[in-house]
C-alpha cells in the first residue's frame, strides 16, 4: 500500500514522516505538494506536522481553504486510513474529520520534550503495542491542549476512540487525551510525534509499533 | 515632501544624520566625481556603515586565520563553507541582532534568526540547525527579564515555524548587558559541492530578479542604526523596525533550494542589512560588473516610496537573484509554485555602476566599487586600558568560603550556571528528526541524513575573561568551544564569530578588539579550526559604558561515526570518575568571584594552548575508541559544578575525593580540564590514552559526596542540588 504524505505551504516535517515510514519501517510513501494534487490513487493519507500556512489565524485553519482539503474529506469517507500528527491533527480537526479543538498550552509557550502516553491497542494503528503499555513520544507544539465537551469526551471513551492518553495532566487536555480516532476507525489524530521515535539514536523506538501496526493492518484491508 | 538637493546635502551637512563623517563625505564626493544627491548619499552611508563595510574592524579581521584544507569558502560571502567529505559540505555563519533586540526583543531576535538562515540558504545549502548565544543583565531588573522572555520567544517562533531545529546555545548573565542584550544567532546548513552558490551579478544583459516579500518602509537605515549606540532611556527617534515572517521565509527557502539546481542561476544573495543597496552593489562588485535596476518594478508594500526608501529598506525575506537572460519565466515559475512574488527588476551591465531608474529618470548612478570595495578603512587608535596593568599585578588568591555546600548550591542557582531548560524547551529541537544530541549537553549534534556522520556545534565566550585579559580570554573562548565539541565526540573543523564590542572610537575598546582577535587567531591555529565567516557588532554601549568585550564563537565539528557520540551525562553507577587537569588558584573573572564580591578583578585563568591541544586530542582519541561514557569540560563555577552537572541528567550520584586546597579544588576556573566517566572494564585502556587523567572516584546512585584531603567537603542528595540548578531561571523570571 502506498501513503501520500501531504505538504501544505509551511509544512516542515514531511521528511521526518517519510524517513520513518519508508526508510526505517519499509512502507511505501510519497511526498505530495498540495497544488494540483490527486490523492485518489493512494491507499492512505498522512498529514505531517509543521506550521501549515505559518499557523496564521489558528493552527490548521487555513489548510481547510485549499482545494486539497475537499479531497482529504472525500478520501476519509472511503474508509481508507487518514493520519494527522501534531499540526496534522490540527488540520483534521479543522476539516471536521475529528471532533474537538485545540487551545494553547497552559504555559502559553511552544514546548518541546518527551511525554508518556498510554496506548489503546484496540485500533488498526496501534495493535502491535503491548496492551496498556505506556510509551514515551517526542512532542513539539504550542497548541497542544485538546478541548472537547464532556459529553463527547465520554462518548469517545465509551466508543473506544481514545487512542493515546497522557499519563498525567500534561497540556491540560480534556480527559488527558493525546490522540483519537473517528467513529469509523480510519481517521487518526495524535499530538505527540511517533515519527520522531523510530531510531534509538534519534528519539527512541517507541513509535515503531505505530508504523508497523498501521502498515500491517491497513494493507490487509 | 521634497527631498533635499545634492547641494543641500552638502551645505546642511545632512550626511551627518546618516552616520557619515565630514571626511567620509568628502571622500565620497571625490570618488563620485560630483556632489552625490540624496539617494546616492544614502547608498554611500549604508554601504560605508560599520555593519556593511567593517571599516573599523577590517584591520583586525585580517589577523584571523581563514584558510585550511577543508575550507571551500572563507569570509566574504553570505556564509562560510567547509568540506565534510563524501562531496558534502557544511555551511555556517553567526550574526548579531543586538540593536533591534534592545528595542523590540521578539522581532529583533526573530529577524536575527531569519537573516542568518537566508545567509545559509542563499549559498545553496539547506539549513539543518540553529544555534544561539545570548547575553543579558543578571535578571534583577524587570526590563532584562522582559528582554530574555521576548528574545527567546522570538527566536523560538522563527525557528519553530520555519521548521529548523535549534540544537545548541548558551547564555551568560551579567549587569554589563543590562538593557543592552546581545542576541547572536548561528545557522548551519548542508549542501553537495555542485550546488554551491555565490552572490555574483555577472554576464552583461543577464537579468536581475527580485523575489520574496514586498519592500516597505521598515528598517530604513537599519545598518546605520545598528552601528550606533542605542539610546535606551530616551528612545524618541527610533526607526520603524523590520518585522519577520517565518512562514514567508519557509516558502522562499524552499523555492531558493529548488532554484539552485537550475542551470540558469548565476548568483543569489540575501537582501540583509542595507537591503537592495548592499545586495546589488556587492553582487556586481564581486563579479566585476554593474547593475541597472528600474525601481518602478520593485514590489512595494506602501505607496509613494522614494528611491531612497526603497534602496535603504530592510524589509525581511527578500532575495536578489541574477539569472541568464531568457530564463526569467522558468525561474519565476519556481517561485510561483510556492506563492512567492518574483519579477525582473533590472539587468547586469559592464560599466561597474549601480544605476537606478525611477519614473523614467536616472535617480542614482554610483560606482559599485566605491560602494562595496573601496570604503574607507580606519586604523583606529588603540590603547591599553589602565585597568589591565592593575589586574595583571594582582596576586591570584582564593576567596574566603566558609560553607562549601551552601556555596555550591548558590553557584548552581546562578543563571549563567543553572539549567537552561526554561529556554531550550521552547525550541523545536527535533524538527526533521536528525537531532542526535539536543540542547543540555556540551554541544548539539545533528546527523548528516543518509550517512553515519554527524555535525556537532556550539557557541561560547566567557566575556569576563576577555574583559580581564582580552588576549587570553579570546584564546579561552576558542578552546572552550573546541572542548565542547571534543566532549561530544567531534573534531573541530571551522569557526564563525560574532565580535560584540563597545564603541571602536574608544581606544581602550579598540585595544580589547585587537587583543582578543590575536588570542582567537592563535588558538584557532593551534586547534586547527579556521574562521570561515563572521559578523561584527560594535558600539554596544548603554549610557556611554561599553559591554564586556564579547567575541562569541560558533564552532562546528565533524563526527566521523555516530557511534562515537558522547553526552555530558554519566550513564551508570559504578563507572569511574576521572578529572583531566589540575586546579590552580585561578578566580579572576570566576562565577564565584562575581557572586561573592559583586565584581570581577585580577588575572583571567591562564591557558597553555599546547596542553589544551594535547588533552583535546587524547580525550577525542579515547572517545573514538569507545572508552568514554560521558564527557564535559570544567567551566563556570569550577569542578564542583561540573561534577554535579555530570550526574543530574540521569539522576545518579558520585563519591569523589579531591586533593589540594579546598576552595581551589572545588571552585577554581582553571582551563583545559575535563570530567570524564569510564566503565570499570575500560579503565586501563583509557588511562593509557588520556595520560593527564586522574581517577577521583566513582559514579553512585543518588548522593553527591565530594571529599577533600581531610574529610567530607560537600554531601547531599543529588535531587537537592539538581532542584536548585533546574528551577533557578524560571524562579528568577517569576
């Protein structure tokens, strides 16, 4: 299966994603520039992190105004996998493919580091992790506080849609949510960055099972 | 409003307002062959400013060693280039943005990062890392706390949005920088040799293109301003500051990196200080041609801009590009892909003139050599300041310390020594996933993608030593930078510098500049690290008082094999702790002296370059054999601080015994020293290589115990020392 790694103006971390998915894990992927793109022939879509449109107005908000955005929404409806990491999660929320919104970190600053998250292994993106495992993933964002009303948060939890949960109250996210999947189970958003944790020498290897699960499960589709 | 006539410029001495002296004006008139009009005198004043011409510092800069077997491009272009093997090269440069940062720290620091990134990608290199160097007051004053917060936020914002990781940096706090911060940014890029570009405007008839942001009335006369002292208290006539847009620069960068593969590209240069003027005049002068531009074609953000305003604007994110005639559409299409405005604004001529047309008239016609090459150069008077002999005559003696533990904790809380995580946690240190060692160790390390090589980088300068003894202090700055690279497993390969000094018109300041340059040069030769690029920032003064002389050095090292990367954190209990080098009674300019006495005096620590070079080679050899678990150098605060910092990262402890007089053993800042930890099984092999290493103890689990000759000097849990060190800067900013 072949993934398209989408780049909007300002996207900067498409290379991290391509390196992790293709060079390290051995999956097939291409970096696709938003203009004149046709993504219908790909088997999966990834929106990497980086300040699309300079994060102006609101992170992810302006990507919604591109012609590619409509294609992404249509692509998601086909049931094929759509993944957004970091600012890519912002874009998916802005497109309405995932519920919720993002607030600025409680520090009001951009923050970088590593954070512990508990993994829900009952998804096609995470089945290769050990059950209830806590992993450490790098993060880099200023708008990392996931906001959603309590009722929807409860629904997400009841439907098994919360994929990654912070083990503490990092970033003041509602229900400590770090990553969610849509009801159909094919659109995933995650704030920490698994693609920066696929090699011991760079950020550890806790992100590897994410890519392995994703490639294995979705190519068996 | 009517512009003054050429005669008025002369009669009313308007050039004085532009920072030109009467002698300089007379020289300009003589070179020009007639009275320069207002636009023309604007061109002269900008190009002859210290910032663009280095007129005061050139005689000093000529002392620097700039050649070496790896050097592909030395000083004179946007950035220097060194060979790193496999047809690849590292490209880097450090720049100051001190004056703008004193006024508007967020914007000033952000555009500093933006400018130096453009210097790197204009050479055809993809920027892979940012490094910074900050100097601020000691944070007791609200203005200095504000300056730190805003400057960090500004640099972080620019780097994070453009997606270039910040992987190293350093900060020193001293009241000499109060309200006059130093904000130096360094960018490092990578390229393949065949993609190397230069800022050349050659080939008669070739097209001059303008690409990037529109030109506005921001930053006009910025080059002149940054060459003058900032009036902090009475800022009534401040120019409009240029603001940066990292998003636009990201697009510009991607377009330029695509452009460098196009055969029709002749030359490319950033419109930095003095904007259109410097880029056009320098590109033409370097190539031995002229340039004619029609200013009506310049994309303008505001209405009714005059030629003077357009030529002197320092609007950010703009590039001047020369391409083969006929290729314009193809080149413009590259920029169009990224939504960047690009258009033809002129062409290359053979008359070695910068000719500007506006509304159908020639509004300026000036020799490009007069502007860019034949600027006045001054041999400024130099005089040894009275303090120097006084300091040199002082005896070295250890300060009185009664409670060693309390003193160590107090030192760990000093902002210059304390953890800088409050700062670096705001930077995306991992963008593009090649960061092997992020900030917090001796140096940052980045992987050269697709290879097993790495680049280590650091910035350093202890200006207190430079003030006490500029020559020795200059040597120490180079040696410390090299030590930090060595401690990461890298071999130093080249240096960039940012010479931040007070007014060169003060003979004592000029003496500091000369002497420190001598020290730097000598150390660069001894440690085999030529200077390939740099920047000079003079007149850093507040209310007539110069800052400490601060020749900040950015150094890059090559790691041949990423398996040799070492960090400063001890790895496991049971490893043996070694110290390389004996402490002498050296407290001049030390953090302890400043803390206890509120000022510095005496001699700077001595430095023997032969000893330094040998120890560096030995330590690197041991690291390359895989015999070293952790490595760091002994710097501010002395050995006690270095020992603590070695075990903070992995929350270990240590039990060591030091010999000699206690205060000296614990807190002296004697140079050329390292703290290394070695696994038990490697002890013999290690000692055979690092002959100056002395075993002082072992790494333990969670307690720090430092013994002297007569029993325990300092003991406590690692966490009590670590907490003091870790939270100090955040605490000072509350």
